[in-house]
């Protein structure tokens, strides 16, 4: 295959653990087909439905193809075309004027539209560092679990995903693998065929849960209670690996004492499942070797999410599961890549300045804050790229209020006129993965992938890097790093730690990771041990041992909002991406709320009926589906629709809160109480 060939090698840019290798067929300058590369072992020639339609997205009739300037009130969606020069000159002048007063009044807002190291925080980070803009704390997805894992195992490290195929027991914990980690599911199936038992721990009877041998439908946010009860049983039956605990862990006495407070009966009460299920799972976990845990981020979007990840991450050390390459745990492998972050992002351009940090999760509140000694200057300008905050950030009525500020200068780099782009002063058309270079790590395997552009930029679209280079030039940033092209940035990402020629020739390269990374301990924690007891947490004034922290809004306690709601992704969307791709939206139909018959009946709710889902923060409307996918007391509001494509212009984040997790300053999307009523009932 050569560069001139009509099939071009790329990488999936999305925030999905699998980071697939793509093959794009090009005809007459158009991407006509996207397939999984059969030669890449993790992709194995298979893509999810969404990305199989990537060409439809690239050549979508609604693609933004020219820069736009606002021509109506904020949010009205009225824009007029402008030239790139006009747009960039004006944006540069506005940012310059604000920066002259205080650059911290400028805030970048970006996340996972692309996970690429170049089109993500590559040139953009250099630009904002040089400017001295506020830092953005990128917490919206994973930082509670990441922090929990880091405080316990020492980093985002764990089992190699391929070895799950050899496990004899697999706990799929807080992950709807079929929807969001498809290539792991294939390995789990392989293990199942070899006799492994699959257990799913998830409040929702997900596509994955229904295909496992066992499903523990726990209440949201009760994972730590379950993990502590499992430990209780491991102790009671002495299914412990005393030698491993002695040599490779820290703080066993304290953890033991805490676990002994959690007999299965107590956890059964908290988790809302039969005691016997806990007892049986503990026996299976204590006596099956090798046992592997696929933990995922679904379980950490609650108040105690960081502690819950910590509690689960303690389990493998207790039974010595790490001794075997098919034992242990995987949450994220992203800590295993030797990315040259400083060379990519150039924090040295701050030149000693230390800007304040704003948490992306609380953007709703923070856009509405006035200047104060605590907060610093009011946010005057927002530059959004790779994200759609008006749809995906919690407590959207506040987010909308912030974005609607007439005195806020907002620039949005986008492929489409999203809910967020509707509030922009300038919308700048960005290239898609088909139109630019990039380089990718993964969080569900350990390969680096290169993405080659398959086609020319559509219309007047420009890459994020190109846009930030152009702004840098207009602001007079003349450091040579602002002149580097994308291929140079791709090369910089790993320096000589990766064979770049192999990336060019083959498309990917595997990072060396030991087969069984902690068989002999050697955790990347300060003590080198698996830290049940974390001195670092103690030093922060936090509980050094993992504990169960009940949800802030557990459902069943508030008189007006008795149901707990979780809002995991709909299978055919990727967060808010793809909602505007007609063929995928047609599969999803309408925004749906799954509700158990026991909760639907007393409310007079039937399948297909339009319902109001509401709490103290707001209300959204969607179609009810009375379904055993929901457990009693918990409703599942599948996400994340574009507000303007859902009925009544709202989505599920109307009711979620800006409360943060125990660790990692992360959102609590799945810690949310609501009431549900048929739409007509109000009249
Ligand atoms: N199809 C599809 N794939 C995706 C995405 C998508 O939007 N669509 N998003 C991508 C992104 S950004 C991410 S971060 C990952 C997310 O993927 P995951 O990490 O798997 O997280 P979620 O999909 O949020 O939730 C997974 C499961 O956790 C369950 N869950 C909810 N609350 C709890 C709880 O308290 N405890 C337990 N044990 N389980 C709970 C949910 O019901 C859901 O079935 O997926 C990526 N892949
Ligand atoms: N209620 C609820 N809310 C959630 C979640 C949930 O489970 N429930 N999940 C949360 C999670 S895990 C995450 S990760 C966040 C995700 O939230 P976001 O990071 O905002 O991800 P997307 O919604 O996919 O939006 C990404 C946007 O980036 C754009 N984009 C893609 N590539 C490029 C590019 O190269 N250049 C530019 N300029 N733009 C590009 C896409 O067109 C898209 O509109 O949402 C969170 N919100
Ligand atoms: S979203 Fe995930 S499964 Fe789908 S193509 Fe991308 S990496 Fe593969
Ligand atoms: Mo995410």
C-alpha cells in the first residue's frame, strides 16, 4: 500500500478504548468506505456501526465548510459567512485586547472529539500556554477512576487486554462492552468458549449484561460496598494470597479491618441485590484462577467514584491474581505510553506564569461567576474545540445561561453546527480525521497508531493545528514551534521511543509492556506496592483507605424525586457525536428512558409514551420504554442527544448536577435523582 493508493490507513479518533486501525477507500477525492484493518490484531477487521458510517459523517450535507460569524442573538443559530482572514483577524484582535488586561480571562474548552495527540492538545496547548490563558481541568470523563487507580496501583496501568482471552473468570464491572469496548467483548467471548465465566456488574441490564452468565444489577454508586463485601468473604474463607499481600501490598491490616465491617448481608442491603449473589461471586473470585476484572468508567460517575475504583483495584492483589498474565485488572492502559507531553504541549511557553485552573465539569457555574479574589477574572472569551459542552456538560440550564452571555466572546471549531456552535460568535470549520494527520495512543490496548489524511480538507475546512498556527502568527508568537507542521508534531509525540518508519510503513507499533506487569509487585506507586493505604491521600486530609461513600442523590430518599437516574451512552452514538448522522439516528429513534414496570405502572406510564423527567435543576422530555433493562428504582436515560434534535430542545443533562466526585474533581452524571411523569399529566 502506498500513499497514492486509494485505500488509506488511519486510526479511529474517538474516545473509545479500542482505537481501531481504519482503512478508508477513496474514489474521486471522496471517502467512500471505512473498514477495520484486518492486519491490526486489536481491530481484526471489525469496526463498530458508528465508525463504519464515518464516510457518511465526513461528507454529510451539513458539514461546516466556511467560517461563520454570528448574525443574531446568542443561541439563535443565525450566522453569516465570512472569509478566513476576516474571522482570524477579528478573533486575534479580540483575544489580544482581553489578554492585554488579563489572559486568564480566556479559557480553552476541549475534550474528546478527537483523541489525537496532534489535533487534540498539540498546537492548541502551545498556543494557550504562550497566551497565558486559564488552564482547563479536563475531568469530564475519567478523572475519578484514574485518580482512584493511580492512588492504588500507581497509574493508568494494568493487564494487557489480549490476555483476557485466557482468563477463567471475567468481571465486567461498570462497562457495557458490546456498546463501548467491542473488541474487548470479542476476547471475553473467546474466554467464554474456553470455559470462562462472565459476570457483569451494572445497574442496567445492558446488551452486555444479558449475555453474561451472571448479572449483579446493583444500585448506582454501590460498587465499593460490593467490593468490600467480596473482601469480607475472601477473608472469612481464607481465599487470600498471603505471600503476595505480604510482599507486594501496603496497609493490609487497615483494609482488613474495614472489609470486616461489610458482611454480605450489609452490602446486599446497600447494593439492592440478593446476599447469595455476593456470596457466590466471592467464592468464584476467591477460587478461580486466573480471574480478571475489566473495570470501566461507567462506575465512577458518582460521588464516591474514586473510592469505588480504589476498592475494586485492591481485589486482584488480595488473591494474587496479578501473578498470572490473564489475571488482574484493566481500567485504562493509557499510562503505558511514553508520550513526550512537554515537547508536544510546551508548558515552558508559560515563562513562569501560573494561570488559574477552571474545571470543565463546572463550566455552567464558572461562566456565570463574576471576578473575585478566589476565582480570578470573569471569563470573557472561550475557545471551544473537540467538544460540545452545551450538550455534554452537566446541569445544562446553567451551561446554556453561561453560553448565552452577550458579553462572552465565543469561538467554536467544529465539523457541524452543534448545540454549542449555536452560541458562538465565530464558528470555524474544522477538518475530520479523514482530512488531517494525527497520532494516537489507546486506553484499551498498547499500540500507537498513525492517521494519514485520506482526502483533501472539505470546503474551506482547516485543521485545529492550522487554525491555532494562524492565530499564533496574528498574535505575533514567533517561536519556531508555532511553525511546525503536523507530520513534525506526529514525529515529536514519541521521539525515538517509537519507530516512526514502522508507523509510516505499517500504521501502528506496539509499546513494550511486560506480559504480567505486577507478577512480582513493582507497582508504580511511591512504595512500589499496591497501596491499600495511601499516604498521599492521608496527606491531602482524605481517608487513606477505600470506603463506600453513598450517592448524594441515591433515589428512594427524596420525597419529590424518588428515582435514581443513570445516563449511559446510546449504542449508536459516541457521546454527542453521530447524533446528526441520519442512518444512526434512525436506529436510535428518539431519546429514550428505560423504566421498570414496577415504577411505570403506578405512574401510568406505558412504552412509547412521552414523559417528563425532572428534578430541582430542570426537566427534559423523552419516550418511555417499560423494560427489564431498568432495575426497580433506577431509570436509564440514554445519552447524549443534541438538544436541538431531541423533543423540546433539551437532553438528559438538563437534570444532571455539577457536584464533583470524592477524588479527581470529576462529574457525577450517574448520581442523580429524578421524578418521571407522563407528559399529559401536567395539563
Ligand atoms: N457506543 C458508544 N461507545 C462509547 C461511547 C459512546 O458514547 N457510545 N463513549 C466512549 C467514552 S467517552 C467513554 S468514557 C466510554 C464509556 O464507556 P464505559 O466506561 O463502559 O462507561 P459507560 O458507558 O458510561 O457505562 C458503562 C456501564 O456502566 C453502567 N453503570 C452506570 N452506573 C454504574 C454504577 O454505579 N456502577 C456500575 N457497576 N455500573 C454502572 C452503565 O449502566 C453502563 O452499562 O465509552 C466510549 N465508547
Ligand atoms: N449525561 C451524561 N453526560 C455525559 C456522559 C454521560 O455518560 N452521561 N459522558 C461524558 C463523557 S464520558 C465524555 S468523554 C463527554 C464527551 O463530551 P465531548 O468531548 O464534548 O465529546 P462529543 O460529544 O463527542 O463532542 C465532540 C465534538 O468534537 C467535534 N470534533 C471531532 N473531531 C474534531 C476535530 O478534529 N476538530 C474539531 N474542531 N472538532 C472536532 C465533534 O464534531 C463533536 O461535536 O461527555 C460527558 N457527558
Ligand atoms: S469507536 Fe471504538 S470500536 Fe468504533 S471504530 Fe472507533 S475505536 Fe473502534
Ligand atoms: Mo468519556
